């Protein structure tokens, strides 16, 4: 499989509207026609359009310079990751691509849902050295839903403009965007062509949907369900990135799981629903598997940085080679377990469970959000304070690690509850304090994991007759740093308490 990161912007164009003049913008010295082509693509999804609801598309495209199977995954604003496979003879999506979207469709089959024909003219934006900074595609598109393919009913036609970075940077895209808008060209209503053909009507909930606007009188169950749905979407979007082992993907998935645990817990406090207990238990299992890789990645980075900063005279023996080998082996093992977990029936059952919970109709007493959420947030903050106090207690390494993870979860629940209560995530004084506590706790967890790894590497080095001095030194430095972090966390806890009781 090949991957390509798309960073682009899309715009609406009328039939007779000229292309904007982009020469002189951000180092662009010329704009030249590169190619004209006709692209035909068949798009696949399940019957409820789960891929589209998650901002993903899967297509088989012929024509142009990159014909083949393309899976596009939402990464961030204006960014999508395209995973490509060769065209081949089969009309059925390749197993390598369907495996990546297993969490999105689960047991449902992928079937053709639409066919699009795109007559494209590609222009290159060149700098003074002849480098291609960006591509400008003038697209004239005709599309049909699969159930309308034998008739002219349901045919959708439109023209749009795509501006995609090649060797240019984000700053260039922002300048080009401003120039396109200044020419009177509006942004496209959808980042996906097939979404225009299929239109509204996908079952479930969509990452493109606007978040529920919370008011004091909004029923609290409505607010909690909106947060729950958003957290489920974050988890589903992170899943294929973890399967591809993209940098930072385990951290992204873990953050989504922890936030989902918080969302389920708060929902269960307000709405009596027996499903929440099972969902919370299964999310705890999933978090432990993902956390293993996430903490390992953070600890590996710490060890490498610490070793690079050591004076050469204090690095005794083949330390760098030993560290690289042992850390690589540890990561392979952790990723293997994570992938097996993501392919397990247990994980898929969990996704079905949280999706079912998130799809629930608002229930409960009808209490207003403004009356309930502040109390939930206060209780969550108090709970986080208690968990932080427990970190100072002595105990076995396993007990200390368990308390640290418990404190991390409690702080995340407090952050989540505070954001719901105030309707302004990360903007208030309490939110900023909790953000800093969460950051320090995550760093403390990576310190602890680094110490564990260094001990294991030192044992392997000793068994091989190598000098263990450097490993012991790095271990001691991590211990000192972890203790300093603990003191800073406790100091912030006192600030949180003072702010809460004001």
C-alpha cells in the first residue's frame, strides 16, 4: 500500500466562471496547464453510508495519472490521508483496504453506492525555480447514485475548483485561499464529491455535523449524548490511522478512548441506562491496550533524547545500538497485541455497544443542562483531586502505576465535565489548570515507562557482558524528573482546590 497526505481546499465554480489569477501569490510566478483527463470512479460504502458519516471514502478510479483503489481518511481540517492500491482486475475492494475500515463498517458489506465522471483540467503553480508549489484542478463532475444508474433520474452535475499543495506549505495554501475568496469564489459545501451525489440521509451521526449548541435550558441528556457521539466519532476516525501505524495515532486513539470513558461515565450518572456499566468496563480494557503503545512511544522518545544529550564520556559500551534494538523489539510486540485487539470480536462488539448508546434518543428527567452540568463538573474535579492525593502514597510499582493511570482518567473526566459545564473548552482558568495537570501526568507516565524500559535493557546488557553504567545513570535521571513532576502536580492540585472553593 502507498499513502499520500492531501492538503487541499475546495471551492464552488459556476460554468462560465474564469479561474482566479494566482500568479504573484506566495512565490507563484506562473500558472500552466499540466494535463486534461477524464476520471471515472465507483464509490463503495455500506447501506447506511458509515464511511461517508466518518468522512472517509473508498473508490475504484480509472483514468488520469493515479488510477487504482483509493481510500481517503479524515486527518484534520483540509487534510486527508489517501491510501492507494493498484487497480487490478477485481471489481471488489481489496482486503488490505477493507481491513482499515473494519471499525467503521463492522459486519456490514461494502457495495457500490455511486459512480462519478470527472472531466479535469490540472494547472501547476510554479515558482521561479520551476518547482510545483501547488496543483489547481478545474473539475466538471457528473454523478449518480448507484440505485439511479440505469436512468437519468438523480444525476448531479457541478463544477468545482481544488487547490492542493505539492511542494508548497500551509502558509501558501492560506494565501491562495485568500486570493480565491477575493475573486468571489466560495468554499465548497462538502469536502467529498460523492457526498454531493449521495446527499443527506446517512444513518447514524456524521463528523461533518455541527455540534449541539448548548444553552442553559437545553436538556442535559441532549448535551451529554452530543458529547458521547463526538467521542465515538473520534475513536472511529483514529482506528484506521492506528492500523496504518501513523505517527501519533496511538496517542490520538487513547485520547479518544479516555474521553469516551468520561462521556459514558457522565451520561450514566444522569441517564439510567444499564448499558453504560458494560461499556465502561470494555473501554477500560481497550484503553489499557492502547496505553501500552502510547506510553511506550513517549518513553522511547524520552530515552533517545536523554541519550543524545549525554556527554560522550558517560556513554560506556554499545549503548545506542542496544537501546535501538530493545526498544524496536518492545514496540513490535506492543503493536502486534494492539492490532490483534482491534481485529478481535471483543473490540467490534464494544464499537457496536458504544455506537448503540450514542444513537439513543435523549431520555431522563428532562433536567436543564445549566442546572445539572456545573454540579457534575464540581464532583468530577473533586474526584480528580482525590486521585492526585493518592499518587503520593507508597506501594508497589504496579500499584503506583495503577494510581497514576487512575489519576489521568479522573483529570480527563474533570476536563470533559468542565468543558460541558462552561461550553468553552480550554478557555477558563479551571480548564487551563486541568490541562496543565493532564500534561504533567502524561509526562510522569512516560517517565515511569522509561524507567521500566531502562531496567529491562540494563538486564539484557548485563547478561551480554556489557557495561550497565549509562543505563543506571539514565534511570536515575528519570527518577528525579518523575519526583519533580509529582511535586508540580500536587502544587497545581492545591491551586485547583483554591479555585474550586472560591
